[in-house]
C-alpha cells in the first residue's frame, strides 16, 4: 500500500489550472448533445437567466465576473463597488450592527391585525410566551381601536418586547396613546432586543390609499413625534419607511428599493426642516422590505438597501449614522390560496434569506395569510420558523454569511445601481410624493408587473401547487375573513391571481354540475412513448381546474371515439411521441371531432410539414412548453361553457 506523504493536505496541488474558456468549451459540448450547433462563446449565455431590472444572472461566477463592468463610483453612484470592510461600518453592506445576529439572532416580530382588543391581547401573550421577541400591531381603522390599545397590551412587558405600531392615518393619536400608556409603566419600548417604532408613514399611506397630504400636516405631525422620541424616548423611533405598498403592487426589487430611498429622503427633508440634525433624523427611521422565496435575490436586496441608504447618509453629511434598520416581511405576493401548505416552505426560504441578508427584524406571515385571519396553528408555525432557523439551523451565528460569494456580491452591486437610477428618476420628477401623484410610480410598477405576469402565465415563473403540480381534489382551507385592507391607491397583486380566477370558474362549475370540467387524454402507443407529454398536458389543464381523464391508458383511431364519449369530457388532448404522431395523430383527431370534441389539442410542437395536414384533420391547438397557459386555459373553459 502506498503511503501518502504528509505535505500539508494540498488537495489541488497536482491539478493544472483551468481557464474560463476551457469550462465554457465543455458546457458547449454538453449543450450540443441536446441538439443544435452551440458555439463555445454562446454556451454561457444560453444558461444565463434574465431577472427583472435588466439584470442577468450567469450560470457561473468567478473573480473576473464578480463585478459589474462599470464599477466606477461618483456622485451618480451608490458608492463603493464592492462590500469591503466590516459590519457596523459604512457602507454597512455587511450589516448595520457590528455584532450582526451573532449575539441574539434577528428580532422575531409577529403581526397582529385583529380588531378586538381582548382577543389581540390573548394572541399577543401567546406569541410572547412562545418565542416572539417583538410585536407589530395594527391600530385604528380595521385594527385595534386606539382606545383599546391599553387592553390589547395588558400584561405585556414593553421594556422587554418592543412594539411597532401600524396605525395608518391614525398614527398620531395611536402614538400619543401608546406614550400615555408607557408613562404609567416602568421601562418602555426600545429597551429590549430591538427598538420600538410609532409607525408614522404618511407617504406609505398615500401609496396605499391614493389620498395625498396636500397641506403637509401628516409629515409635520410625524416630525413632531420624531422630535419627541429623539428628545425624551431614546431607542424609540417615530417613522417607518414601508416599501411593502410598492412590492405588493408588483414592483421589481430595484423599484422597491428606489421607492424606499425616495421616501426616506423626503422624510429626512421634513425632519431636518423641523429642526432635527441629519444624524438625529436618520436615527428616527426604520425600513420595511419584502422577503421572497428567491433566496439569493432577497439576500442581495437587503445588502443593497443598506449600501444605497449609506450613500444617502454620506451625502447628508452623517455617514456614521447611515446604518439602515431593516424589518423584513415575507412576501404577501408569493402567498397562494390554493395548496396553502406550500406557503410554509416559501416563508421558510424567505425568512432564511432575510436573516442571512442582515435584516434586523423578520416577520413570517402565517401560511394561511392569503385566506383570511390565521388560526392558532398557522401562527405557531410562523413563529417556529424563525425559532428553527435561529436555534437549530444557527443561521444567525455568522455575520453576512453570503459576503464574498462572487454571485451575491455581483447581484448586490447590480441591484444597488438599478435602485439608485430609479431613485434618481423619482427625484428628477419632484420626489416621492410628486411621483406618486403624477402617476410615474404606478405606471412603472404596472409595466414591471405586466412583464412578470406574462412570465407567470407562461409558467416561466412557476408557482408550485398553482401553475405547477396543482391538486384538484384538495379540500379548500377555510378561514374567517380578514378586515378589508386600505385601498384606493396602488393595487395589490398576487402571483396566483390569473390561475386563481380560472380555478374559481372550475369551482363554480363543480358546485352546479357535480363534476369538474374535463379533458380527455388521448394517449397513443405505449407508456414509454406518451407519459412525458401526457403528464405535461395533465399538469397544464389541472392548473386551470380542468380534470384530465386518462382512461384507457392508450387509444387509437378505432377506440378513441368511444373512450372520449365515456370520459364525460368536452375537449381532448392527443399525447405521444413525434414518431407516433406522424401516422396516428391525424386519424385520432378526426375520430375525436366526430365523437363531439369541441376542441382537440396536441401536446408538442408540430413539424412544419405536418402542421397544415393536422389542422385539416381536426387538431385545433398545439400545447408547448413556454406557451401562454392562462390564454390556453381561458379559451378552453370558454369553449366548454364554463362561465
């Protein structure tokens, strides 16, 4: 037996260096085997992924691709082109606090939106007894009445559990009531694991409601609260810069960041005009961002947000005060109403990404958030998500664990620059309020959402349990309805919206007819020939609430008609291999049409030389990967008479 020398364990010492071009050549060879002539230089581009905001992710990052080509810093730049340095120091890319989450993890913040003060108090105490470390409380409007705030907080040690208010237009009376309650208690908010916040957000309210503070009274009231907090309540912040209205309207990540920057700058102007120094004004703000299941994009977004805000603080002359305090909320846009259990997986990834990205506080929305008021089980799972990530997965023990990743560094840099450019455009339009009032923000966000909506319709952005792998026979999850959210301003969108509308039509049909609308799967040949396309077609039709009937396993021109009539379907889809299509697709399509099929589909892209003949034989439409599934399914339901 050969004894290896003790040479310090140099695992790669004997291997030759490999170039990027050599790797690219190997990739091109693999792609050529899948069909087509792929030049070496095109291989990497073919495996790249286009994201929103004009960003493209590469399949592999190296030191040479870790930076954007134009990384020069200047007055029009969000600052340094890479995240060098340490957490707690400008530009704060690696974290706003020097200790990060290594000491206590992130602040586990639970949201409470019940209107009844007593029920709210019960839920609050349950959360605090089971791992929640701060509270996010809806007050006024559809939340707890301002007069009931004391009841809702009975028994809550606000010196240990910071409180963040969400009071909308009633932020001033809610804040005054909270301060009155605190005056009669030892301690107060802001003395525990994270600072409290009175939650004043006039510009976020305008984005939600479309009602604009023409006199500036709301900003003035918020400035008064900020002066009060700065002078008499250290650790308590007065204002929230909430980017959620933009995210929930369909904004891209850079648009969300840019709108938060413009809002933050508008608030800083108001606070400094009211007499606060730039440093004091910066200390009165907390930023709220969405965390989605796109793990690396979420990590990069929180890092980029700190970087661009540090640039604002630098321009304001207070660079040391530019550590942005961040509250992450798992994205409501990604939550689905069908198969809501999958939301547990989405929120787990999102909260992990927010924590790894350096968020100071994380709110995990319950998995049934899209259905109404969460039940006790959903709330328990939501708070335990952070508990597992912090206590069992130890996500918080390393500060900025993604720092140094060539991919994450490049993505952070690209997001920061895209957000900065959007922020500058808003500023050129007169600032955040003017851009909201003039329609610039709604127009740009609407355009971004329509592009994403098209990708959702084509299933280029799949939604598990909705557009992919839906379960038609799953019993619906019922919840008490949630109070109506403020409206009138920017819309609220969901990724499942178009598919949900199709499923609702199917549900209505089921309620009246006793069965769902059906499609007959006319599979040709053995299972080895038709399984892939039959599965593709079945998955597609289920996404629209159409039940596939694949019985018998295989048909031909003689048996197709009888099998179709027995299926109870109104439409049919022919599925098999290209070889079997050549001879069998046409005759089977004619048989299905003669049996009464109002529409006959074929799974696959037809050869040019056969398409015209197949159309004459009765094939109406061809289903291909990347096609507009929503359009196909809408047309199918229309033709079946499903209103």
